[in-house]
C-alpha cells in the first residue's frame, strides 16, 4: 500500500470506526446528506434526518394521522427544495379511511402540490413495490408511502429492501428519502433508520387568539445512530423550516418579506 | 370463410362422447325450430328451419340441444381473434362467417392456396368445419364459400364464378330469393342479364347493391373488428414458447424492428399492443400506454414486464405461444431531442416511472393534483392522470385567502365528509366539542365560520345547502376541518337540526 493509494485505506479505517461508534460516522462526500429538523432533534440524529434511508412514521392514535401526514410532507418539502418531485403512494383503502392528500392544503402548508405525484394502488403489497421503484428512480426527491393498520406487509425483509433501494437511488436530484407512514403504531422489527410516533401539539395562538402554526409532538422511538427522545417542534410553512416550539408568542411575519407561499390577507 | 356447422361444432368440441346425429333448436315465432344440425342429421333429410315436432315425428329419438346464440357469437369472435394471425384485417359476418383481407399477406404463407389450406387444416384440427373461398370481392367470396365450389377464384374470374350460383348466394334474405325463384329467376346470371329498374322498384336498392358487390361493380370495404395498427412486427415459432422470459425477449426483439419503422417516420408509439397467439387458438392481447412518444425497445419490454406481472394468472401460456405480434396502435410525432452532454436530466426517467406504474396499475391511478376553478373544497382540485396532466389547462392556483397563522385548508381531505356529532353553544356559533369515530374531542380554539355556498348555477333543484366551515383545535392538539350543513332557520327549519361533518385533517 503506502503512498500510492492512501484513500482506500483511509476509507476502510473510517468505516471500521463508524462500525464501532456510529456517532463518529464519517461525512463521506455526497453520500451523506441530511434533512435538518429543529436543533435538539438534529443533535440526536447526528445532524438531521438521514437521506438515502428509510424512516417510519405512525400516529399515536388514528386521528393524529393529519399530524403524521403533515410531518411527512414538511420533511418532503425540505428535502425536495423548489423544483424536485415527490411521490405519494397510497392504497384505495387508506385513501378512503384517512382521506387523500389535498392540493390547496399542501400548497398552503409549504409543499407545492404541482410537484407531487400521487399513486393509488389496490393492495398494500403494491405499495412496497411502488415505493421501491420510486426510491430507485433518480428523478424523485422523496417517496412517501402509507399503509393502513400496522402495515403488516412491511416486515423486516420488506423494509430491508426499501432501505437498500433508498441507498441505491441517490443522485444529484434524489435524496433517496423514504417515509413510510403506518396508520397504527407497531413494534414489528424493521430495517428503517428511525421510527417516529407522532401526535399534534397545541399550537401557540396568534395575537387574536386564532390557531397558530402546526406543532408536532414527536417521539423518536428508534434511532440507529443515536439516542431516542421526545420533542415538540413547530413547522413554519412560510420559511419551510422547523423551529423548536417556544411557549412565548412570536412576532407576526412582516408583510413585505420575500414571498414564498403568498400570504393573502382577508378583508 | 364460412363455418358451416358452427353451433354443432361448438357443442361437439365440448362433449366427451361422440354423437353423430343431433340438432340444435331454438324457439322461433313460438315454435321450436331446428337452427343447426350435424352432417349426420342432414343425411337423414332434416333441414334447418324445420319444426322440431316434424323432425320428432320422423325420428322420435333425435337428440336435441338448446341453441345458445351468445356462445356461438363468442366462438366466432375467438376464431376471428385467432385468424388475426393471417391478416390484421378481419371482419365479422355473423352468425357464422368471417371476412379476411389477405391482400399482401398471402405470400407470407406461400400463396393464397397454401394460406387457405393452412387455415382449413388448422380449423379442422380444432374440430371446426370451414369452407374457404378467396375472391376479388367480398360478396363473391361469400357466395362461392356457401353455394359454389370452395377454393381460389383467380384474379378477374370472380364474375364468371358468381354468375352460375343461385340467387341466395347474393346475401339477400330468404323471402326475396323465394320471390325471385317463383318468377323464374334461379341463378345470378338470370338477374344480371335483365334490366335493373324493375328490380329496384320491386325489391328495393339492396338487391342490386348486393349484386354489384358480388360482381365487383360496387366497392365493399371490410369493417375490421380491431383497430388497424400504425405499425407492427411479428414472429412465428415452429415450437411454441411458454417461458415469460422468452416472450419478453421476443417482444424486445420485435420492439427493435418496430422502433426502426417508427424512427423512419419520425414517430414514437403512445399505445402498444402485444398479441400472444396460443398454440390452441386462444389469443391474449396486452396493451400498454405511455405518457410520451416512446421509441426505446428496452422500455417497451420493461412496460410489458409490468403488465405481465399483474396479469400472470389471466395470461396462462398453456401449451405455449406459437406467434407473437407487437403493434403500435397509436403513434405520435416525436422529434429527436438533443440531450445535454452532462446527461443528468432525469425528466425522462420520471416519465418512464410513470409509464411503468401505469402499465402495472393502470394509467388512471398515477395522478397529479391539478387546481380547478371552483371554490367547493372537494372539487377545487382534480386528480388528473399524470400522463395527461400536461395537456390539461391548469388554473393558476388562486390561493385561498389566508387570514390565519395556520394553513386554512387541511392536508388530508376525505372523499366523503364524515358525519359527526357536534355541539355548539349557540345554534349558528362555532362548535365546542365533537365526536368522531366514537371519540369525543373538546375544542379549545375555533376559527370560522368560513361560509361556502354551493354553486347555485349548477343546482337545478335548489336543494344544496350552504356550509359553514370551522377550523378547530382540540384540547389534545387535533386540528380538524368541520362544517355545518345548512343555515339555521333559512335552509333548515326547526325542529330539524343541521348535520355536522368532518371534512379534513390539518397537520
């Protein structure tokens, strides 16, 4: 070896180190990309939600599906930036049971519906197939898939396949982010990098007592790279950014700020 | 081509033991009449149209089968499907005939004689008795197959072959033929030699039209059963193939030939069809549509792979396929595009992914959310098939007026609003609690009402109710979109109460 090719040796050593202590995982150029959430969570995740990986989300009770979908869409909005496409895979049954993604609502939430591709499949098994294909496709920034119930078909083997597909599909455009929403929390084993249980949190009312920005109560139950934990964070749909939930009111956004999702005043 | 014993052949093919003599009867004008019979029965002197009672009087033990016209029709269509192997232009001639336009196809089978022999041999192997005539005109072939000596009528001799045939060979109804016979006109030549005007006056134009069509004086196109492809390629096998990989390999190989043809025309295919001809006569047809003109045989193969994956059971290869045909049914202009040197534009990859989803699940299931010009929440966005959404004029998303820090539209909307129980402090005030799917939620914040009246210009009966929408947040943080249907006192009179619905969930 020696001086001729130091790079492979170095990489091998880094990998060995990473196996011993995941928090020391090397920042390999290009391979490692992260979607930043709010500060305290990023620390637990080692910088942010890892791309090129599968993440599982589930609502703590069925009515919290709205919050779960919201969190998934917020992550997708951050991962897809301004131009890239997002795929949403759902089954007929799931769409009947929990409703389908609603365009105007997504636009207001910060995830442009024009960049969302919605696929409705007949059976849960098809969700797995479609998600895998979607993750392999280099044109998609993020794939969100949902399954009713615990999503029993997404077992260890199936999630392993998805995780591998997520790793393969990474390209300049694709962050290889797979978000699997189970409609019910489960303790089935899975190959996902993280598993989240999501509930909404009371929002901070605005100056007039109205409903404030969406807040999520996130429980990170499983984390391959670090500790688990529980946080409350807020989604700012204008800035497309998560913030730690503050208990004091924040100043209303200036009306002449650079415009993203236009804020139209009524009356 | 005339399948002279279609009904009885169908029944004989089904039955396990061989019965030489039987008849098929149907009730015509209130009497049981023979509609079809076997050769054996014909030798006994029975005829179609004869009453069953008469036949029974002569042969008391005559076996009888009820007619099933639908099954006959299905069999005829299946045979037509199968005949597709000879020419793409097959026309039905119910109840028991088929027209095949073999112009330009016959040489593939070694000439018209060889084609006809092949056709009859194969049908006989299937237990179907057929008489085939090849002639210059559709009418001529029809008449010769039924009333003349079947075979090939050389070019230009159709007239001579048709003239000696009886009048019935002109495809006229039995009544007209009988009337002409009583006036002493028995064969086509008698009719053709006489002045036309009196016949037109007596029997109408159709008789003369049939005469002209048979003799080649009037043009008669064959109405094809299936749309004619813009381009096609096919492959025959001496030994049937059954493995999926072989079929797909063949499709890719044919795809290459097809793409070369399309390339020369500067076109790409939008709709492809693969016809798999099973050795025992069944034909499977698979179709795939694409979002943009396609001329890449590997992708065509990939799309058919998806299609086969879902149709695995419906496409049982049985003894194998002895012919595969790939046709491009719909084509579109497709100009070659300059690709960037970096080549990292993945738009094409996305289009291919959409096509593959479409091939597996149906193109209608891959959708994009396209805003619509209406303020009714459930119609404000339409799920338009992704491959068509480019052509769809998209209304610029006129954002809903946002007067809140939170989004005023939910991220998930129920197709059908869910009925809930809700209580409000004052009849038309915001709700203070609601019960959805057996769980009660206490509301701490409510914004609204946002009054959405339905479109009266689309409402003829005037029975659509105004909705008052509320955005609510429960004590646990659940944010939902509720509405009350109907205005108190104006649209709904007490003691009736308006219903409450949950329409969507916010993040």
